[in-house]
């Protein structure tokens, strides 16, 4: 598999040296992005976060990438922000950083290409916020989830109070944030935080399978559909229905590719029949 590494060339304060803190592999229009600080459970240092930003932004601009998969080097997905740095950094430096304009939407830079989170292990606080920035999550049976902002005295700033209630409901979100308790992969699936749980050794294969399906579709259609979910999904009631109707009518009038549908109609129908009979669907 060809590898396009993103390398941290600066000597690390945490002993990684020139270890690749974020690794990127691209194959068949699917990019796999791996957080690679396993000895620190992939905790988010300033260096790692910047490299992740660079990786996502760079991949988002590539014509040969139709979907991304974000995962962590075992044994964890991401333990959150680097607490050592947070607890020892000069307070004046922290305060000055908070005055700078925000460069991210949640924990990721703006992007149009879908990102699937392949959650391979513990996913905590800032790591959970990073996962919530993905379009949807596939979890290993080793995955665990927790929000410990209250335990460390930090207010969420990466989308926790927005995305977590959307997925699992406000009361469950409050329970997670107020207690800091962990939930396992099965509970996360039952609550709607993740869409599938698979055996650990099958995680990346399953995530890449879904990513390949997405990447096989028209990039313009997928990106526009993703934009619709983001923008219209933020609305409610009649306003939402009116916005979706207008958006759909404009697409059909100006951008619908009738010739492409005509050429692919038979393959679309065949795939629908296969899926409806249980062949090629998600694992039970």
C-alpha cells in the first residue's frame, strides 16, 4: 500500500524524536489517517494537532481521495488533549492562545470530503470530540468512550455539547459529561454514538469497505449531500423542510446529471436487489 507520511521533524518534548505523529496511506481513493503516538495513547499535542490539520486539509484537496478513515495506533484511538502539556505550559501562553481566532470547526479544519472514524480503543474527552467530528463512527469491540472535561476543569470547545446530544440525546450526554464514566462499544452502539461494532481485527477492513463505497460515487454529489446534512440539519421544523425543498429543487434544475443516471441505472438496481436480500450488507 503506498504511503504518504506526514512527519514531525521537530524534536519532540515527549521523546518521539522524528516519529511520524500522523501517518497517511492512500489506496483506491481511500485515505487512512492514523494518529501515531501510541506510547501516549495518541494524546493530542500541539504538534500532532497541527499535523492532523495539515493531513486533512491536504487530502481534502486531492482528486484521488473520495473518503478518509481516521483511526489511532493501538491500543487507543485518542486519550484527549496532552494533560502534561496542559498542566505545565505557561498560563500566559494558554491565555494568549485563547484570544486567537479559531481555525477549526470543532477539532478538525474545514473540509468537504467525508471522514469515517475507525475507533480502535479508548476515546476520551478531546479524543471523543475529535471522533465526533467524523461523519460517522465504526467501533472495535475494544472501544471505550468517556468525557472527563469536568474532572480536569476544562470546558468543552471541540463540539462536545453540540454533537454528543445530537447523537445520544441530551440526558445521556449530560450523564457522560457530569460523571466522566466510561461506556463500552455495545452501549455506544445502542445509544447511537457509533453505527457498528466489529471485532477488533476487522475494524480497518470494515471502515475501508464503507469508505470505498463512498469513494466510488460522484465526489460532487457526495460533497453536496454532506453539505446539505450540515447546513439543513442545523435547522428545525418548517424552516428545515422549506430549506431542503429549495436545495433539492435547485440541484435538480441546475446540477442533476440525467445522462449519468441513464448509464448507471442497471447497476444501481442490481445493487439494490443484492442489498435487500442481505448480500453485501453490514455484518450482523
